[in-house]
C-alpha cells in the first residue's frame, strides 16, 4: 500500500480521497516504467484532465509521488476532461493509467460526494466522512481502479529549452526569447505587444 507522506497533506491543504488516489496511480505507473522519484527532468506526466470539473486533486498526488512537478515543467495537461494520465520517460517508455468507469460509479456513491455536490469544500466536510472515503478507496485493489496500458509508440515533443532572454522595450522586464514579440522591429513582452 502506498500511503502518502504526512507532508503531502500539508502541501495539498485539505484531506480528500483524490490526492492519495493520484499518488497511488502515479506510484503504480512508476512501477510499470521502473523509474524512481524524478530528481531532474527525465519523467513527464501528461494528465488528461481539464479545468472546471472535480477530481483535479489527483494531479497533486501525481506530482508528490513522481517529482514530475508543474514547476519543473514536467506536467502538462491535455485538457481532455478525462481521469487518466500518461507517464513518459524517454529511456523507459510510456504507460497510460485511467480510472475505470465502474470504479468511479461506486466511488461517486460515497457520502463524501453528497457534500461535494452541495458545494461543501473538502476542509468543511466532517473528518469521519472524509476518512471513510479515503479508507474505502485504499481498500480497493489496483485492478478494480486502474486501466493500465503500455504505449510503445507514444510520441511526446518537448519544447527545446533556452536560457536566452531579452528586455521588453516597453516595460523593461526580461522575456525568454520564444515569448518575445517584435513590434516595429523592437522586442516586446506579450502583454505589451498588443497581440
Ligand atoms: Zn483534494
Ligand atoms: Zn513588456
């Protein structure tokens, strides 16, 4: 069982069943790919989630487990609104894990969700209700929760990194070169470019 470390809850801000589920999903993906917690820039996580729908807390768990964080530019969403993610390492391959629909149907019947549907924030839900949801999720076996597929032909193109920066003639702030916009032959940042 992959129990999340205490600091993960602190980082996430509230207790909920999704963050640990994302953690567990990512740990399983790492096992499939045979990769360790990412120190630098090797492992990428491509969640298929979007915005404006529940369960995005999954992605905090994925970042905590993998070290493939948003801040290291190792996490990039597809905005497909699906509860799935691809884990990709150039030397180890790619694996996609999705939450099974049947699991989600059962999961959605937990009392925790009756509060969420009423718009109650997770930190305001009674602790025993939340803990029950977490414990129930923990008790479900991997093959009930996850659909797992290896993606041998997965293509992922990374933006080529550059340390070059230019000063915007209008605001005087630095802009990294791929984001510089030329207006009348002068470098501008995007907000000052009028685009
Ligand atoms: Zn959460
Ligand atoms: Zn500017």
